[in-house]
């Protein structure tokens, strides 16, 4: 056989081997982890792989010759499919997310790639589709979305999603001219539920509150949990007339208040809880997101200040007041570092007018504002915890003065009273701090009298008693300040290591004109004597008041009749 014949054999073998290789490659590709479908030019199924069967539940025999639309979920409209085939016709392929249906009826998401196979003239002869089941990925995405935008406890939108929706609503209101409203909600005294019944009960309460609020709101409204015991409601498209919109917003806010009137059952307990609501309206195209939030927060603050279980609308005057308050707070934070605080002292005298004690009172001498009233800055300091640092400073300065008097034979018998705020008293290191100050200053503990209020004793009675006993063992004495204005249990009162009761000046002021005040003061004096406690009357301003108190058994007096609070150098202790 000539050379040409041999060459022909080699060519045939080579082509045969190439064809086999192509078939192996094609078979391997067909056995992919992707589902695969091959159709003819008329979209009749010619071939599917095992992955197709595993994903869809259909065997190859069940789908041969049929159109792939048998997998259709019905979730996509005709427009969707027209766009799909238009892309295949123009570019030769399409890919994207499609929802299809398995043989068992279950709808599932898949990622589909569809390609056309064309002949030499460009006509489609076959279509090849590959797809993967993305159910797990979609579930993971949904979980991430849920965690990012929804509160896990209540299932409500969280702060992030609420802010997103508020931003969209604000833009819509610009275009439509329709007002919207933002309502901030804060549950009243929620901390007490956590402290007394535990966090599980607190969580249960929050879920119940969310459920009740959802019941009275429209589907188009957004109810969100911002965190802790704070919620928000976003109302859309309330109208274009501000007065009418305000009425609608108020009606919704009152529903939110009313729905909480019924007690909530938490295990074996029935708990009554109320809420404070702040409302602001928005439409102004110049208003920013932060401004709306600030206004709602200001209104909420006003509702709380009004006594809670109330609602308040934002108004510009409120903003002026709160801005002034914010400036005062900023100045107060600098009061200690800038040495602007001073102690003034007011004498306490016995039935003969002889000084037996002194009360230390803090004063704030502002470089621009002048002397700021304690009634103005003390509550502010209580709210922002500055009272702890201020209280420690007062105690240290007062003890230094007490040590100086103790070294003076003419002053050594004087007691010194120092007010202790509930927040300061609850500090974990309070007892240690008092003892350290006494040791550092050399002040005699038995001459120091710490004045506490009834509110402290109501919040943590056993803890308060324990701390008082610890200091009492070191010689420190205690006075119950403003007695009669709170709700102290008389049964518990006798268990406290008290040395003194102070009658609030509001009763002393009306003593001679009001029979109720007269009866209350007489009862307090009798109670103090029965408990063997010293009784001090505050706010004594006239001789008739002193005479009445003296006749009814009061032994110690404090007030303008005997001296105003003054710096130590101006204090008259000669009696």
C-alpha cells in the first residue's frame, strides 16, 4: 500500500479519537452540579441531566418532547418572558433569577443561564439552559436582611429600616404636598418590670405592646422598635391641611395611649403599663431627617415632663426651651473643672435659738449667668449623672469644713448635714467613698449627717438599709429629708437606722393658714417622738411658726428666721 493509503488511515483514526474526546467532554459537562436542559429550536426538550431530575423531581422520560414552561411557577408575567427571549435573540443569551415549580408543587428560586445554538446562517437550532437551586442562598439572604432591618424580639422594623422609610416618606411628601407624622413612644417605668419580674417578663411585655399597637394602626403605617422600650410610628399621606392633619395624628396617638390601659398578664402577674408619646408633623422641603427626629424626641421629652402617660406635639417654643436646657447642661459639665461651684451653709438652731447644726448647700456661680438656682441645675445634674461627681465634691468640701469646726472648741459640737441624691447613694462604691473622704479630711463621722429622701427608700429598701447600717457602724448619722412629701411605709420607717426627720418646708409654710398642713406637721412630730427621732422643721420664716412648732414638740429649726444659706465666712454661729 502506497504512502497515500497510510496517510488516510492515520487521518481517520485521528478524527475518530477527536470525536471521542469531544463526546467525553460533552458527557462530563452534562454531568455537572448544574441542572441542564437541551431543547430544539421549537423549545421541545431533547435532553436533561441527573441534576435536573434531582432539583425538579421530573425524570427525563417525563419531560422529553415537552416545553420547559411545565416548570413555570406563575410568579412571572408575560412581560418578563418577552424580555428574556428578546435578550436571547439579540445577544444569544440571558441570565438571571427565575422562580420555578418542582414536580411536588414547591416553588423555588433558581439562577438560570439560557443560550442559543445557531446554524451557519444564524438561525437558532437548539437552546441550552443551565440552572442552580439558590433556595439556601435566598434563605441566607433573607435571614441577613431580617437581622439587618428587623427587631428579633418583636419582628417589627428596627431603627435602621424606620429611618430608611422616613427618608423615603419625606421625599414623597415634598412631591405630593401631603403631611406625614412621626410619633416617638417610650414606655413609662419599664425598668421596674425588668427589675422586679425579670428580663423574660420584660421581653413578654414588649411583644404584647407591639401586638397591641399593630392592632390599631393601618397596614400602610410603619411601627418600629427603636431599641429597649422605645417604639416609633410613621404615618403617611395624612392630608395637606395642617390643622386637619394634627387632628388625625392626635387621634392615632390617643389610640396608642388607650390600647395600653388594659393590664398585661405576665405569667402569674398582671402589670399595668403606660406610655409617653411625642408627635411631630413633617412636609417642609427644607426639613432634614435629623431635624424631624430631634423634634419628635423633644415632644417626647415634653410628654414625660408633663407627668408621663401623656402625649405632646412639637412646637418651636419647646425647641427654644430645650436648646437653652442643652446649653445649660453643657455649662454644668464645666462647672466642676472650672471651679464654679461653692458651698453655702444654713444654721439649724435648738429651742433656745442656739446653733446645733449646719446644712451644706451647693451653689453654682456661673461666670455669665450669675448664680444659677439649685432648682434649675440639680434636677439636670440628676438626669445626666453629673450629680454623682457634684455630690462627691460637696461631701468632700463639707467634711473639710467639719474637720475645721471639730478642731475649734466653740464649734466642735456642731453637726453638718449633707444631701445625698438617690443616684449618688446607689453607686456601688458609695460607702467606700464616704469612708475614704472621712479618713482623708479627718472629719468626725458622728458629726456628719447624711440627708436621704423617701424616693431612695422606696426604690431599694433592703439595699438602702444595708448601706446605711454599714455607715452607721462607723458613726455616720442619717436624716430623712422632706418627710411627708413621699410615700414611705411607716412599718419600714422604724427599721431604718435614722436619727432625724425633717419636715418639708411646704407644710411649714402653710402651717398657720391650712388645717391639713397643721394636722400633717403635728402627726410627723408625734411620729418622730414615738420613734425617738429628732425632728427638724425646714422653712421657718416667722416667729408665730416657730412658736407653734415649739408648742407641739419640735426641737430643731431651720429657715430664714435664723439665717439664710451663706458662704462659711459670713456664717453667724454665735446664737
